[in-house]
């Protein structure tokens, strides 16, 4: 079994890294206000990232989530403000659950970036359960959907609803909804509440409990993959600071209290990286193993990345808390990741249950 990435995957990684370095550095990320960065979005589409997991029959590249993992990791390293995770989840949901007609209409739009999706699954982000979907309707929708991901950047929403106890996914035009941005700690991950008043969806299709669980697991894996790159960026910038910051005549990196914390960061990153890679592989190649693999990866990353974010700021000293330094941006991302698609407690309990404990 080959545990490494292929040459093509490594070339894709280099491409994403160049994009994030040249076109979307942190100086550009800081200027984003939650809207869609159209020029960057079009570049990402032209490079084929949005089409990676879309089947070739629908205008995509036809690759797997383990290939998408490379894009998510490197875009996470630069705290990309683009809704790549939501776009990937929309492609996954439509490809898995929708009718052929819906696939033919919407998957090409996802691949080209013509449609930029926000995702709204659970009406309570702390209740990861089919009963946590409370918006009702399928032909005409009236009500609110909170916690829609990338809401202020989206042209369309993919929302979970229920009708007579059955679950559905519906596609609505963002212009048909009244959107209220929700306050959040990370401006690159905007959430919003969509209010619908007699809106007829552009498409609708049924979703089983298994489909919902699969989509949630994919979301947990996706944000964990982004967390790998972001956590490695924290380690890199903190190590550089510890090498250059002189205190008592020596770089602070020479002191054991600093060395140990940097070493703990490295061990934690390598641990949840391995778990996340396996979970990404399982999405396409071992779906029966995905639930436990996703929970193990997300549980570890939720706590570990939060510690890494705190230590990154702490080892920078007082300046780490200032807006001018990048460490605080990664701390904010770590706080967002902690609760996205289930926190550590939820996933540890789920992994234990799935493991027979």
C-alpha cells in the first residue's frame, strides 16, 4: 500500500501553494469582508479546483477526495476566504443524492464556479442529528435557516429541510432569501441566517439519514484538512519568531519551555494529519470506515488545533494578540474549526460508540 501522495498530487500542492503565496497572501485575506472574492474565485475555477470531485460526465475532473485534500490543506495554510469547502460539499451532496436532471444542471455550474454554494444543514450547530433539521417544506419554503456556511459569499444555498418526517435538500437562489450575517470570530468563514418567504426552490431532492451522516462526515474531514495547513503555518511562523527573538542574550527558541511547546505542536499536527488523510481516502475508497475515521480525525484536530492556536499567540508574547501579527488570525481559525461539524466531545463519543465501547 502506498501511503504517500503521487507526483500529480504533489504538483497540485505546489500549484495551490503558489496561488496562495502570489494571488491570495494574508495581506489580501485581511482585506476580505465576507463577500465572494470574484477574481480569486474565477482563478480557482480556471485552475480546476472546483471541478476536482465533479464527475467527468458533468464537466469535472473526476478525481477523489484524497486529491481535494491537497487543495484544502494548502488553502487552509493561507486561510483562504474562498468557499471551497461548501462548494465541495454541494458537489458531494448533489452527486450522491440528486436526480440525473439535477446533476446535469448543477454539477457543471459547480465545476466552473458559476454557482458558489453556501450550505445549511442543521438548525442548531450543537445538535448533529436528523432531528436538528427543523425547516419544513420542499415545494414552497417559508421560514429561517440559521448557520448557513459562506452565506455572504454564496450565489446559491443548499439547505436541508424536512417534509412529513422525510429529509430533503433544496437549492435556492441567494437573491430569493433575506440574509442576515451572523457574528463570527473568523471573517474568512462567514455564516448567515437565510429567511425565506414563500420561496420556490430551483431544485429539490430527497436525502436519507445515511446521506446526511455522510455529508456531515465529509464536512468534518474537510475542515480538518484545512486545519492541517493552518496549524503547520502557526508552527512555521512561531518557530521563525522563536529563532529571531532575542531574550537574555539568546534566541528564545533555545529555552526548553519554548522547545517543548513547539515539539508538542509538531507531534499533534502529525497525529491528526495522518488521521485526516485516512479519512479523506475512506470517503471514496472505504465509505464503511468513514464515520469512525472522520470522528477520530475531527476529535483530535478540534482540541489540538485550539491548543496550537493558543500556543502560537502565547509564544509570540504580547505582540501575538495584536492585529498587526498573523498569529491571532490562526487562533481565530482554530476556534472556528473547534465546533464546525461537531466538536471534540461529540466526535470522541461517536468514535467510542462506533468502536464498540
